[in-house]
C-alpha cells in the first residue's frame, strides 16, 4: 500500500469506520465549502438582561484551500467565532453550512473533518513528539485500523510539520513554535479538510511566526482549508481572505488583504485598528459594511446565495442516502480508549520519577513517625492485654481485695487503648490523605487536552477509569508500605484485613481528589481545596469526640457524611471498649472485625464520589463566557 486515507493510494483506510476504501484518488474527508450565515452569540445573562452580544450577525463564505484570517481587537469575539464554526459552542442564532448541509444538525458526520487547535497547547509536555502523535491517532482512529497505518500517518505528519528530526524529543524541551506545530500535528492525524486555529502564533517572535505560516501555506497547497484567529499582521499578505470583527462582535469587512486596505483607505493593517477605534463607534463599522455589501455587491452575493441554496437542497436530499456512511460518534471502542489512556497516563507518571519517589516516601515517612510516636505508649496491638504472668498477678490482687490496685490497672489499660485508638485514627487519616493528594491535580492539570479530546472521541468513563486504575495501583503500594511498617513496629494484627480496609479508604480519598480536580479550573485551586476536605475528616471521624457525646442527636447526622467515621469504626472503633464495672479488663477485640455495614458504606462512598466526578467531567464539556 503506497499511502493511507486516500492521499496517494488506491487502497486506503477510513479512520472512522475502519473499512478499506478502493479508489484512484480518494480523500479521507470531503473538502468543505463553509458558510457562516447570520452567526450570533450571546451569553445567558445577555439573553435575559438584553446586554451586548459577543457575536452579532456574522456572515461569510470560505472556499476549499483558502487560508483565512479572523482579525479584530482583544475581546472582539475571534475565539467565540471559532467555537461556533467548530461546533464546540454552537451559535445562539444563525447557521453553519458545510457543502450545503447543516453542520449543527449533522455534527457527527463532519466532526472528524474539522481540526481545532486552541490557543493553549493540547499536548502533554512529558511525551515525545512521536508519542504525542501516535497516542492521538490511537484515540481518534477506528479500532480496526492497523497500528502500522497509524505509524505511517505519524511519519507523514512529522514530514509535513518539518519535525522529523525532533521526533524523539520531549515536548517540554521544544521551542514555543515547535510546540505549536505538534499541537497542529495532533489535529492533522485524521487529515481534516478544515483546520481552525485559535491565535496559535500568540506570544511567538516574528521568526517563529513566519515558520508557522510557512507550514500552514504548505498545508493549504495540499488542499487543507485553514481559518486562523490572530491579532498579528506581520504575514497578513499570505492570507487569501480576512474576516475583520468590530470590538462589539460585528462584521467590519470580509475580503482579500488588498481589498481591506482599499476599503478602509489605509496603507497598513495597523492603521485599520487605529481607524476603527478613532473614527467610528464599533457598531458603526458593522452597519457601514452591510450597506457597502448591499449596494455594491448585492448581485454577486445574491447569485452565490442562489447557487449555495440549490447545492444545499441537493445535498440535503442526498443526506438520507448517505446516512449509512456517516462517521459514528465513537471511532475507538470503550476498551481501546481505556487501554490507550491508561498506557499514556502510566508513561507520563514514569517520566516524572521524582514525583513518584515523593509519593512512595510519603508512605514510608508517615508510618515511621507513627511507630516512633506510639511505640512506648502503645507497644502492642494484641487481642489480649495481659500475658499469663500478669493475669496471675491481677487475680492475686482480686483475692486480696485491693480494689484501688484493680482500678489503677484498668485506668492504665484505658490509657493504653486510647493511645492505640489515636494511632489507628491517624492511620485512617493518612490513608485518606494519601489518596486525595495523589488525585487532586490529575484532571485539572490537563483540562485543555481533555476538553479537546472529549470533543473528538474520548468518552468520560474510560478517561475517568484510566485515572482510577493507575491511582489505585499507587494507593495499593502506599497502603502496603503503611500497613507493613505499622504492623512491624506496633504489632498491628490482621494484616490483610487492615490492608484491604486502608486501601478502600485510600481509594475513597482518590475519588474525593478526582471530584475536586474535575470541579476546579486551576491546579492551585485544587491544592487549596484538599485541606477543606481533609480537616472535616479528622473532626467528624469520632476519634477526637466520640459520637455518644455529641448533643443534640440530629447533629450526629453530619458525622455520617465523613468516610473517616466509617473507616475508624471499621478499623479501630472498638479498641477502647472496656467494661469499667468489671473486676478485670476485657480482652482487646480484633481491630478489623467483620463489620459488614462499615465495609459496604465505604464502598458506597467510593461509587457515589465516582458518580460526582463523572457529572463534574460532563459539565466541563460546556464552555462559559
């Protein structure tokens, strides 16, 4: 096979359906003729309070192979327009047409034809360039596409982006312009016909910007239609068309760069920005352009509209015939996504060995401190308090009627068991803290990447399960170290039962951390929320203030909302139960008794928190303005 996806080969693969396609010259996806028709967008507040619109009646057409710039000042709505054109956030009014078909209604049919690169990098810094592209292919291509086909496509994209010699470099070691090229390459893996770029040259020096523009011009020559939002004008002459927005989100001009200079009667594009700010109110430019189009170009545009409408009607009639050929929502299977995401997550973690070492040292350092602190005050966690010799001495004291001595012994045992209870409580808090701190930043730190992959193909459940799978393994290792050290130092009984109990508590902590990570917008906020979650776990566990002492009774219900309460009762809630009326201390009960209710409630906490994380991730699908 000479090529893939129909670039040069007679036999090619459709990455969405996984089927071979045989043709002399078959494109992966049909070239779109995109028409934005009366695009208007306003926030929910604007619709309710009649405030200004972010986009106001934007209409323009883009033809195959064009390189189009969306220009305008800061806050003019350039990114919002790209969101509307890509379908990420549909316009509140107006339509987007691709080859005469309603893009919003047939989003799934065209989704793989459109690549969208946001302003922020959408690649992991700790992957190599080649790994980034290959993982993108494995997530976006159909499960039946062979791996060698994906690898061949990676080679082609690397060549197109002039990144072949950098294939083995970590993304974090690349320059800003090279990172942008990798982000573009991720979207090029499926060979989209339409590529939307959101200010990808922002922050780059003129030399790096020129390199990016050279790559885009080469892609244009190969037939890719490109629309790029930008505020720089160094290379404006390279664009076929510009769409100029007013500060109020209106349409100030559509046409070639040379036509724009003539229309605004200026010598440079910098002068256009100044003229729009100085000579006319923002909405005046939009009104002036509408009059200009109506009087001077009405015939031309009217003919285009007629042609477009006719073509639209023909394509609309063909939709029912072609419905069977549409690309499905999920091009890769559930299991495949989980496997790829888990593999990528493991690779990212293993690349950061210092972070892994810190995670392991936490699970060693804290239990060692517990052993040091409680070794003399609670030297043993055995089921029975007294050895045989001590029991004989106690029985002799009883026969002699030395009640005071008996009470002193009982008090000593109470104190010792209280220390043991504190040690168990600290182990419970440690397990929950380890899980929460492990997971608190794991979603939010890659939210831009997640959001883009979500719109392409990734499902929430396999993504969330990939995090849980890897983090649960880390928690299992940490829990094993925690329980092993305390068992060796303080003779904690029932090793495997305690290991399972503390592992479940740590897993509940992971779920709490993932909920936080899915809800917040920055890593700093996630870290700030961790104490807000953990301090109540300490207070409401029942270790500091026993539940029987809480008054009034209805306040006790708050304690039942803390997973630490159930974990503490499961592991060590009965170790201080001493019958003070008895003449002798009772044997110490097993720390990990068969408390079925506690086990079930902790597991229920895990599933409830999982559901909360799932809902929070679904809400991340929505862009807010």
